C-alpha cells in the first residue's frame, strides 16, 4: 500500500476511533448532568451504563487511535514534531484511562449498588465520583491537543514538511 493510501486509511481509522472515544465520553458527561440529582436506583443504572459504554465504546475507540498512531508513526522516516506531541497526548489519555478511570468504573457501580438498600448515595460513592470527574477533566487539554495535531498536522519549529 502506498503512503498516501495508508495515511488515508489511518485517517479513517482515527475518525472512527475518535467518534467512539469522544462520543462515549460525551455520553458519560450528558447522562451525568441529566441524572445528577437522581435517586440511588437511577444513579446505579447510570453507572452500569457508563461502565459498559467504557468497555464497548471508549476503550475500543482509544485502542483504534493508539494502533493507527503507531502505524502512522512507523510510516515516517523523519518523525514530525506534531506527531511526537500527538503521541505524548495519546500516551497521557491511555495511561489515565487504563490506570485511573477504567478501574474506577466497577468501583463506582459497586458503591452505587451498596447504596440501594438505603435509597441514598453513600458519601464514599459521592467522594469517589468527584475523584473520577476530576481525573476525567484532566483529559480535556491532551484530548483537544491530540485532535488538533492529528487533524491539522501543523509544522512546528524548524520542520520542513509534515508528510514524507
């Protein structure tokens, strides 16, 4: 496959990965806002949904992005600065997802489930939910950076060209 066709294919895979990844995250945000003052049963169901959508949308989308970035990176003889920076952003997002956010999902579901008998969310759940929201917000700058760098491939520093 020639480089032009390879890059178009990788761009397509990136788009699909971005739709899955960002779409899943946005659905988490929207459902969290809509049901922010809900009863314990609804919150439990919201977190079951969030956990499943993380496994079916967010993580596979991130995996598509990471794999296509690796192939893209390997396709360049001289690695452009934008691609190196994109890699740093994706690495941050990946580490944040696998080491912090994804392990929190089953914990939040379990804490919400423990709250069902009393009908009131426990303080432990509320504290853990705030931690998850804070860690998720840390993704904003790296995610926007990764999207801009991947979409626009800017020439940075003393780079001569973006594609080889």
